[in-house]
C-alpha cells in the first residue's frame, strides 16, 4: 500500500511540476503558456494519461483515507500533522478547478485555454486568491512528502540545498506567471467594457450548462466531506469498541490501547516521546523497540517491516513500533533516543546490541611515551598518524573492522560479516600484515627514530555484544563483553613474554592453524577463574607462512 501511495504521489508530482512550469511561462506571454499547454495536454488528455492522472488522484486520496482510518490516535509530530492537514485541504479547493477546466471540456465540449481561465480568475478576486492558495497548498504538501521520503537516503543531504532552492523558486515563478498573464490581458478586458462582461463572453455557456457544472461541483464536494466524515467516525468507533492490550514501557508506565493500534501509536497517545523519522512507514527503523514479555504472541513482521529489520540485522526480539500491533500485553524498551534524526537513521550498523561470535584484536604501540621525549608535538603526531594509517590499511587488507583507537592503540574486530573460522584466519593474517607494515614504517623512519617502533597484539575469539554505542552524535560500531576484555589482557601479556603476538589456543584451533614452535602458556586472566591456554608468537608472519604451506600456496 505504501509503495502504491508513493507511485501515485510521484505521478501527481510529475503533473504538478509540468503544470506549474506552464504557469511560469506567463512572464513571457499568454501565447507561450498555451503553446506548452498544448504539448502537455497531448499526453495528460489522452486516454492513458487521463487514466494515469485521475486514477492516481483517486487512489492517492483513497489510500490517505485508509491510512487515516488505520491511525487509531491523532497524536503525531507537527510535520506529520501539517502534511495530513494540507492533504485534506486540497480536494475542496481542487474540485472547483477540475470541474471548471477538465469537466467543462469533457462534458460540454468547451476548450478552456489560458486566456479564458486567467480572465475568469481575474474577474473574481476571491477565486484568484483561492486558486493561488491551492497552488501553495499542493506544492507544500508535495514538498513535505518528497522531503520525508528522501531524507533517509544517503545521497539526499548533498542535493538538499538545490532541492530547497527549487522548492522555493517553482511556486514563486508560477505565481509570477499568473500575475503577468493577467496584467497582459487587462487592455483587452477594458476594451470590451470590463472584466465581468469579458468573462461572460469568453465562457460561452448556457444557463443549463452552468447549472450542470454547479451540480457537479456541489456533488463532488459533498462526496469528499461524507467520505472524510465516515472515515473519522469509523476510526473513532474502532478505537473504542473491542479488546485492549497493555504496553509495559521502559519508563515504568503501563499503557492501555485498543487492539489494532500499533505500539508507536499507543506510546504517542500516552504523551511519551518516541523516535520515528519516517512517520511510521517502516522506512527508517528509528522507532525500533526491544520486546520482552509477550514476544511469542506477536504477529510475525509483514514484508515491509521484515525488510527493514533485515537491513539492520536486528535480532528476533527487536520490532518496529510503528508496524507491530499486539493483541496481548507486551513489555517494550525503546532502542533509540526520542530525538533521533535522519542522520542516525542513515547510519550503518545496528544500534541495539546483539550477541555474535567474533574475533577481537587489541594493538598497542610499545614505549610510546619515550617517542614523545625530545620531539616537537607536531613530529609526535606525524609519527602516530603514520602508525595508525598503516594499521588501518592492514585491517582493510585482511577484512578487519577498525572499531576504535585509544591513545597509542586500537581495537579491531573480525567476523562481523563472516563465519568464525574465516574470521580467525583473517585476524592472524591481519597481525602478520601489521608486522610487515611496521617493518616498512621503521625503514622509512629509520633516520628519525632512535630505536624501531614495536607493537603488541592480543587476539581472542568468542562471543561478544556487538552494536552501535555511544551518544547519538558520536556513536561507534564496537563490541563489549568478557571476550573483548580477554583480548585486551592478552595484548598486555606481550610485554611479559617479549613477543609481538599473544593469541589464545582456541583462536588458533578454530582457524585450523598449528602454532609450530610458539611456546604455550597457561595463564590466569583477571576476571576469570579458569586458566587460559595461549601462545606467545614472536613474528605473526610465521603462522601465516605455515598456513600457506599447508594449503599449498
């Protein structure tokens, strides 16, 4: 339904842009307006164009009523309320325009060109004002819809300034064209004794024909108000008749809502702020919540929700509040701040934590404090940036993810997009690549360093909690957990064992790599009761060489 609403909206937008551009030619001449009108009419007045345009108008309006009916609460953000009110204001104003132009041509055979329509509007200041208001309302509603559709697209911020300029320019030039066309017709109007007489002569209709058009206007207007009233009444009855469910919110409040109302609607109806960048259309996922009690009783996600959740790799207990309509009580915890914006919606990664088997790697630059002794701050920053650049490139070459840096070290993650055995092999290959790049960096800085730079690397595989962490404006995709702490402890052990790499036995076994000669140590890791088997490796490249030899590379 949302896709159909979008498609019909784009069809209407195409007509509106062409129509307003046609208006803008009034700054040139009425003849120029009629010339472009003839070209546009050849399509929009053809059978396919007519079906497409008026079918889109009817479908778009019908879908809006369906959406209004399904909305069991009228609490919504200001922008959403503005778009809804603007959309409902269009039909009463549009009906008179359509009846006076298209139906006049279809039913009575009168061709309404720009000279006639501008003359008719200029003869009645109220009608001219109403038509100008219609133009602005239609354009504002269109811009609202386009903006809130596109704002979660990654490329949209780059083109937004241009789009904003066009949004201001097009209606301004269209109104200027209408005013210029009216001014150019004024001399001709005066020569026939005034605007009212001129308009009557242009109209060329009998009283019976005028009455027929008036009946059409009145009938269509009444039809609109009856449909809108019936929709609001049905929505009101649905919200007050039937079963209810409870939402146990993380704030401690217990909310009661009628069955059929989404979790987002229930939360907003209670006056609790909740994020929803796309307005509840399953496009942005910012309304996501973690479900506690009641998960098993929820209906499965519909295709739009399932697609959005798959995009962020959400675990089974995470649902979109705007799409989930419980029939029994549920416990929910919002996963994003209520003020989450479009930038957060576009950010890759899953903001909620999830358990995942990954490989954690801590890398530390040895004796970095001595590096700063006797050097200017600029020189120290230059060397450190060179170091981090080389480590980053090593991670890129081995499918690692640069999670965060800490002073003179960094945390890298492997296995975010691969199975654990491959992640273990990639991590060891990454350690070897880091050692190779450190040798190259030392060679290039040999004249500036009293002694070569050295690194310590700790690697451990296991289950960790992975997700986007930190404040909304500066969050990072990282991992926490006991196994992350173990990797950090192993990196610290490289100092005691005077080696480059300390890797857990479990990681080597999962990778299918034999340590071959590396000494085994049974160590006690702070925070764990049982001891852990680790290998102290002087040069990680030896492990990779052994692996290559085993597979015949």
